[in-house]
C-alpha cells in the first residue's frame, strides 16, 4: 500500500507539472515559439487523465486529489470549447442566425454551391461568413442574400460576408505583419451590418492553413510509416504556426479598435486554446463553452479519424444573448459550418 501511494503521489505531481508546462507553453505567441500550437492542442486533452486519476486517487487518499482539482480547473475552459454539452434555448423573436463555413472552393462535391445555398435557405441563415470562396461559383448563394462583400475584391479566391440585412460599411483587411502578397495576407474582411437591434461589426477571417493534407494522415499500418508521417505533420504544423501568430496580431488590433458590438468568425486552423484564444476571451465570449449543442468536430478529415476537434470559431462581444451554437454536419466541404443564434441582450 505504501508503494502504491508513493507511486500515485509522484504520478499526480508529474501530471500537474506537465499540465502547467503545456498551458504556459501554449500561451507563448506562436510567431515567437512555433511549437506553442502543438501544446495548445495537447493542453485541453489533459483534463481526461486528471479526471481518471482524480477518481483513482479519491479511492485511496482524499488528501491527495488537490493536483487533479487544479489540473481540471486549468484545462476546463479549453476542454469545454470542444464539448457540446447543452441544449439549445428557445430563440426570442428577432433572433439572427449566423453561419461560418469554409467551403473549400466548392471542390468537395458536385454542385456544392447549389447545395450550400439550399441548406442556407432551409436553415434560414441571416448572415453567412464563408472562407475559401472560388468566384464566380458562389452565385447560387449570392442570390439568397441582398448584401454581399468579398475580401479581397480583386481575387477569384477570397472570403465573403453574405447578409440579408443592410451592410452599412465594409472594409478589406490586411494581415500587415505577414510577409508576401498572396491570399493569406488578405484573407480577412469586415462588414458593419444593421441588425434589428443594433449595428454589429462582423469580422471574417481565414488563418493560414496547416498545409496538412488528407493524404498526409493516411498511413500504412506499420511503425516506420507512422513515424515518418507524424514527423512530417509536426513540421508542417510548426511552420504554419508562425504565420498564424503574425496574423493574430492584426486580429487583436481589429477587435480592440471596433466601434461596434462585434462578431468574430472564421477558420482559425487551430483549436480554441493558446495565446490568441486566451487574449480574445478577455474581450469576447465563446458561446460554444456554455451554449454548444449537437455533434463534435468541425473538420471532416480529423473527425473521420476519431479526432472530432473544432478549428472554426465564432466569438462575440458581450452585447448579445446567444441561445445556441452548433456544428452542422453536412458534407459539402471538408469543414462543417458553425451556426450561432444571437439576439439582443436581455434588459434587466
């Protein structure tokens, strides 16, 4: 019994130290430490061993559960940002339905744009923010919305904001810290939209891709191939993290300077954790933590491999009431749309 308690004590301590290290490492801006994205990916998963060892330790010694209570507290928010555990509330009159959707240039399936248009109409989407649009293939969707804005306007490959409500102001956004002159530098735009109760600023972003293809994750069932592919994937993740770290600087500035209540949405190509997410939560809310419903996973290739993580976010400032946020599992892209229902805040 003494040996068991001694071993359990050091496992508990080591697990807590690992959690603290991963949490701190994930908070380093990824343009300074490209590996922070990997720690941001690992950090929320550590809630699982903490819960298991909490139960095990509780049966042996109540006094030794403190490291797991601390570990669960540290990992709770990023873990909840992946877990849909609630049920949608009844949406009040005047609610607005928002969808954020990476459409993969409409290459996923035949007539993808027409199918997305039919889905948007069926779901009564009021504001649709899409990433990786290929123009003019989006025209079936454009016909459903009276106001459309693309960023960049001059490119056939862009992000877009489609609204049934008037767009009173629009602006092309540039990730000025990012070198080069390609799509990743201009893959963001904002639109001020006159919703029924207020003018709201929508910022739609698509952060740099990880560069990991579906083929990279398909490996032969032997140890050598798994090791080689894993190393290659890690290298791609680390390289892309620096670019997203530079893009994060612009996002934080845009959020800080917004003169209106704000909706920030898009494909962030990273999990809700780490430096950018932590800093955004100081000014915005992630409704998925408390209002997440339905199925897990916003990226189909990972969900298919039993990694149902969310890399698409929709955050909002505290000027709204959110009654539901869920991932709609439709197969028109390699991503799934994230749908959010908001309304005016409840007056006290």
